[in-house]
C-alpha cells in the first residue's frame, strides 16, 4: 500500500469540535503569539492543525498546532474571517505515538517547557516505553531523558537504570574511639610543629 501524507487530505473542521491535548509541553511567549496572530491575519492559515480523530466524542484532539488554534479562539476577527473553521490534517496513531509526534513537531520548531516535557517522559514510561524508545522517537539522548526523569522525582522511572557501585555501606560500622587531647599533648604538638 502506498503511503499518502495526511497533508493531502485537509479537512475544514469547526473549532468547537477541536480539543487541545493534555500533554503539549510547548510554550509561546506573548510577543510570539502576537506575531503568530499577525502572520495569520496577513497570510491566513498556511499550515493545518494536526489532529487525531476521536470517534467516541466526535472530536479532533490536537497533536500539533495548539497556538494556531488559540489564535482563532482569542481573536474574533480571525474567527469571523475563517467562519469558525480550522484546516485539519488527521493522523491515526495510538497515544504514545501522538505524544512522540507532538514532541517531534515542537523540537523541530523551537523550545518547550521542561516541566511538561518531564511529565511526558513520565507518561511514556507509564505506558511501557523504554528509554531507548523515548530516545529514538523524541530525538533525545540518554542524559536528557535522565535529567527529565530526575525532575519528576519518581523512583519508578529509575527501576531499569543500572547504577555504578561507587560506595558500599558497611554493616555494623563502628566509629573509632578517640582519646581526648590533654593540655600536655596539645602543648607538645605545638612545640613539635615549631621545630
């Protein structure tokens, strides 16, 4: 079967049927949001919103394009001009693949929120995805994955991590007895160090 990219099947979807996902770690500062608005006002929507269609709720869950979606929600002039509809391309993938897709889109464009990113690593781990899978699908090296796991502070995230044996606790360790220094011993030590 020949693969056809979703961009060749764009749908015009009422914004009321589009819902944000719960895991997007991308954040856009107010100046960039204003720039995005200016761009959409001047050029229109030049890129579709990428969504997953959820049959149970008859809604489209955003995989990529949350901020383009926000522009329509926050700017009545854009909503009116576009008649309340957004261009949508649909991907049909399970949740872990959609999360990976969101991250790939974000990382290809710019920065994202570290706390939210660490939560994604946690969620993928809870879905049974290994560090190798996360590394491959999210474009992260193992050190970055480890740092994001450390942010969440959950021991369960480290159950498969091999740790070195830098030290080993000794059982029944007893502190050596120290003898109190007498005035005489202190004086002798001082005289010896002066020689």
